[in-house]
């Protein structure tokens, strides 16, 4: 896979080993920090359109899969742009495997928000299904699930394998469907279940590091319970049975800088105060921890079958 660093924030400023590794594997660095503040948390259509234009101009498709490291999870709504590129190159249906502590399925901003992009991705032409893995946030509990795009379930576009059910119990039940939790199944049994749930020969993988437990990563969001070893094992298992046609990685901690106009900046700051942790780690510590994770992910993706 061709590795790419997409610079939208300062997450990679103190990750020199990752940049060396990307360049040594024939990858490249795409500078787009001028767009970062307007993209962060949510974006207007024109800003996403400009990013899409730059991706097409600077990363012409060579028919090979890309793994894109894109910084903070505040930019997860960039995934549909990357997924769309991968689906077009694959020329056949693609299943999206989504590792995250949040379902990212709320119904606002028309999919241009880091918490609402899944509905947009699931309805792209050529996307066979979305399989979300690792959620244990309250977003899927009885009190908040109604805020989600539950039509994704009734339209049979999404499977949801939570790490744990926020309301307790061994399964998540929504819209008349149920899925056992990973904690209840056990990790090995879940990997068997995941493989059987994928309906297509091609897969795209997106990883938000907030799916990981706090000792394995440092993010701008509350974190889940998965270990890095579990995520690596899951992707390897998928890659042995399916063709991975693209991937992206978000969830690096970065200094939040908001933009898109005075009103947008104010709204984003208020949203961050409500949704994100109050305490922030020292950037140097965050970069050290996350670079180690990124290097292991880079090595894993490079080792997958072509």
C-alpha cells in the first residue's frame, strides 16, 4: 500500500520516524494545513471540494491502494473522499470496516461533520456495507441512539459490533436487529464473526485511534477499550481473506485550531467544550505515543497481501 501523510494539523510535527517511514516506502506528504481549521470538526462543502481537488492533483491514482494518515479524529469526515477514490479504483463493491469508539452517524451537516460522515459514506455508489467495530460510547445507548441515522440499519447498510453495550447486557439492539458485543463474544470469536459479515471481496479500512484504550493512544476524544494488538489482528485477518483497497488513520492528538469564519470558529469552540475531554495531554507525550502506534499500523498495512 502506498502510504500518505495528509497534513491538516500539527499532529505529525513531532513524528519524524513516521515521515521517514512513509517516504522510505515510496509514499509522500501532502501539505494542506491551510485547510485544516476550516475542516476541523465540520466543514462547508466548498472546503471539502478544495481538498478533493488537491487529492486528485497531488495523488493521481496509480491503481494501488493508499493508507492515509490524516491527523486528529476531528477530520474523520475526510474519509468519504478517500473512500470514494478507493471505490473508483477498485471498480467493484467495497465494504467499509470502521474502527471507532463512536458510531459517527448523527444526522446533521449532511455528512460533513466528524460525527456524521458514516451516513454519507454508506450511501456512496459502490459501498456494499459499513461495519462499525469497537464502539462503547453512550451514542448507541437508549438515551442517544435516536440521534443517529437509524435508517442505515433499516436499509441494511450497517452492522454495529460494539465493544460493550452502554446500557449493559451482551448485545446491542436497534431497529429490530441485534449484534453481540465483542466483550461478550471474545476477541477470537468476534474475528470469525467479522469475516463472515463482510459481503464483498474488497474492503476499505478506517481507524480512529479513539477506539483504543488510553494506554495505547492519545486522542482529542474519549477513548474506548480495544487494544492495538486487537485492531492489528482484526485488520490482518480481513486482509488475508479480502483485498484491502484503501485505508485511513485518524485520532492523533493535535492542538485544536478552528476556522471557517468568525461564527464557525465560535460554534466549533463551544462544541469542543461540550464533546471533548477537559484535560489535554502534553503535545510531546501525545506525539511519542501516537507515533509508535502509527509506525505499527504502517508496518501492518505494508505487510498485507498486494
